[in-house]
């Protein structure tokens, strides 16, 4: 019997007063187009580089960028160099029509491959750079009482490339914390794994090596992924969890891009792993499709999941002696449609476990999520403006698993959408650029949570015909309204 739903609301205000990271350069920049072939990636979730992804989304929606696989991220600097070549060709043909601000933003993007470093050296077959950034942020949250925390950031970075078939990257963020310590700010392995522990310092790092092989490339190291068209979140694999130690294989043969990954996950129970693969297909300029599959498992490492083309949903039947039938397999499919110039409609469906032919669609064992969104460039003919909305829903038992270690988490955070289980989220964002560096934005978000939890699976021994509830039990609603202004220069500073 489903009890009467109750609702409570709260307002959460989070203000970042200042975030500034800058580098001091003494040497000449890398040569134009230097970072091609196998090259370092443009970091995901990094405020210094977020405008790279925002600008590319805009250029894709306007129909100027057609060959980039926009929904398998991060992008490499080599992919961006190829995109810029495509844009240069369109400019020569006279088909590239940009506003003055867009031209300025594009020039900032072109300068990414000519970034100045504190120290750098370059030869015919190599280039190396060392950089150092500093930053300070103040975070205030007003719930039952106002609380403020401070974080000072020190950020050394090392980057390099040898010929066009080997690259490496190391980015270390070291934080000094004072005043109130919010358990989720900043996100680091120690603070997420031990949220009650107070420390004066915390660190977060992305580091990896990349190598080009005859038919594909490989990455080994500590990095983030984002699969799907969602920009507030993604249902299967999103950029929001901490970086994972991973081995990633990637192949591109237009119009197809394929990725396969095996990663070690954070867990306080035992060893835990993720394997997954994604195929993205650019059917034509108006439609892009993606399909992906992941499996989370624990207590042992499974060689069979290293096979990049192994279909996980059939593995337990093909190799019953090798794998556990309780491994947590998820699949997703997504689409990206461009019905008109300047307009993008997209969606994603994630299936954790769905058995509509065996049970009612409302049966607790049918675990899934849905994401729908839209992106309108220059709405109502307002130039240099973006309008985006997104709605996501994850039902009551999605991401959960009867075997606790197989819950779909990394350091207790969902690998998929950050709203986690038994929740939905409506997000609206409008942003206007006054110059290439200066912008203002308005954001509204309604996030609702039921009483479900990613670590709270369906109770063992409960009736098989139980049904899942939409936002079960008492619903907690959070309304967030934000007005912001920002100044940024790609790869150099963000305020």
C-alpha cells in the first residue's frame, strides 16, 4: 500500500565569490597547430576550460561543425584542431557567418594550441610545457544558518607530446581549506571516501599517458568521462564523479566513434571495477545516435570484461563459470536531433534492469532513467545568447543492487546522473555573452528526491510483485535560482 506523499521544500543558495587561476609565461607559445595527432585532452568539469565545450555545442547547433563526435567526451586537442580546420575551410568558402563576439570566442579557442607555459621546450619531434596556477574561492551556503568556507588552490601542470603518437598530461590541484568545511567541496578521493574527516589540505589529480597504435589509440591513467548529449548530467556515465584510474581504448572512423574502458572504482568495502563501451554514430548532419553499455562488479578482477566488443548482457550466459550473475549491467541509448538551424533536441534512456514482458512496467525490478533536453541558440533573435533546458528522471531502484559493492557508484557518488536514485531534476539556463570574455547568466533548477537511495536496494524477501513509486515517500524539493556574471579566458583565468 502506497502511503500519502508529503512534500517539503527548501532553498539552497551557493555562491562562488571568486575563482581565479592564472599562469605566468616567459617563453614563446607552441607553434600553431602543434598539438595534433595524439594529444592531451581538454579537461572536463574544469572552469578554465568549460567555455571550450560550451562554444563547440553552439557551433554544432548552428550547423558549422558536423564531424566532431560531440557526445563522447572529453575532446582531445587534436580533435579540436581538426574542427578548426573544418571551420577555416567554411570561412574560405564564405559559408561561415559569425557575430563579432563569436569570432572573438573562436580566436580564444584557436589560441588553446598556442598556450603560454611557465617553462616550455620544443623541437622537431617533441614539445613539453610546465605551468603553475593559483586560485581562491569562497563558498557560502544558506540553509538553516549561513556558513562560509574558503579554499586556496595551487595547481602545477605538466604536459607534453612526442611526435604525433605519444602524449602525457599531469594536473595536480592542491587545496588549503579554512573556516567551514563542506563535505562535498572540493571533491577529492579522501573527502568523498571519508566525508566526516576534517583536513586542512586536499588534493585532486588528473594524469595519463596516451599512445597511438595502428588501428586505435589507448589512454592509461586518471581521468573523467562523459557519455551522452545531456549537459546538466548524463544517465550512464557523467563527468561529475571523481576521476577514475582507467585503461581506455578509442577508435574513430567517421561516421563512427568507439570507446571501451576498464576502470578501478573507489569503495570502502573491497576492490570494485567498471567496464564499459560506447558507440557514437553521426548518421547525417541532422541526427546523431549513441549506444553504450557498462558493468560494475566487485571482489575480483574479471578478464572477460576487458574484451572491448564483449556484450555484457550476454556474458553471464556465455561464461557462467567466469563471471557472477549478480554483476550490475546497465545499457543506454541516446539521440541528438537538429530539426532547424540553431535548434537541438536530445534525449537519453538508461536501463538498469527492465523486464516489461515478465512483469508489469511498474514492477520494482524495472529500473530505468530518462533524460530529455533542448538547446536554442540566439533565442528570439537575441544574438550571442544560449537557452537550454533539461529534465531527468531516475526511478526508485535504478543504480541500486542487491550486492552492496555492485551499487552504481564511485566513492559513494553515482557514476551516472548526479541526482542519483528516486529523483528528478528540471534545469533551465540562459546565458548571454557581451564580449568573448564577459557573460551573464540566469539559472533555475527544481530538484526533487524521494526516500530512495543508491545504497538502498529493494528489500530482500519483499514480494516480487512490489511496485516502484514515483518519488517515493516524503519528497524533498530544492528550488535554486541563480544570477551570475563571469569573466574567463580559456585555459588562463576564470572569475
